[in-house]
C-alpha cells in the first residue's frame, strides 16, 4: 500500500515535470541537443584537458586552459546577470549562442576574451587596492576578507539590487512595447 502511494506521487510529480519542460521543447527543440553537449564539454572535456595540461612539462598548455577557465568564469558571471535580470528569457537561441561561445573559447578565443575583457577589468580592480592589501590577499585571503569583507559585501549587494531594479524596469518596458 505504501509502495503504491509512492508510485502515484512519483507519477504525478513526473507528469508535472514533463509538462513544465514541454513549452521549452516546443519553442526550441535544439536545446535538447545543445544542452547536454554543452555540459559534456564544460564538465568532462575541459577538466580532462586541464588535468592533462597540468601533468605536462610545457607551461603553454597550462596558460591555454587557465585562460579558458578564467574566461569561462567571466562568461558565467555575465550569464548570471542575464538570468537574474531575465534578459536571457528574451534572447532567441540563448543556449545555442552560449554553446558557440564555449566552442569559441575552446578554439583559442579564451586568450582573446582574456586580453580584451578580463585583463582590463581585473587590472582596473587591482589598481583600486594598495600594495599592502594585495600582499595580504596573496598571503592570507581569510585576513583580507576579515578586513574588507563585510563592507565590500554590503556595497556589492546594494549595487546588485540597484542594477536589478533598473534592469527589471527596462525589461518590463520592453515587454510592454512588445505587447502593444
């Protein structure tokens, strides 16, 4: 008797889950192909190649994979902002674009993204700290966080909430224009 209740509950949940996936499958069936391929590349291929690079004597492949991971992290951070602001919902073929971007990063584009975006942003950030704080960050990150953490967290939270409010307003404006 308990088993039949569990099965009925699981079946109900499974049916609801399938119904929530159905609109996405109808709207963009390519997501079924690109989603698993993207995760396979990012969570299997890239870590395996990074592992291999670490175990070779050449520093060139280490640099290649390090720039890939730094650039991919920057893309993930940007993607998080797109998802928080719901901009990702209005970008057609969003997953396919992300897939192409990851392939670009793997094919040597990571060094270009690093040189054009990541390095200038982090160089600017680095210039905001004095040498003693940078030394503290290198030697003991936990002390650095204790020194700057709470204030920096509050400032970042305020900025994020302000940005989210502005982005949500713009998205609502775009949706209203689309409806009229």
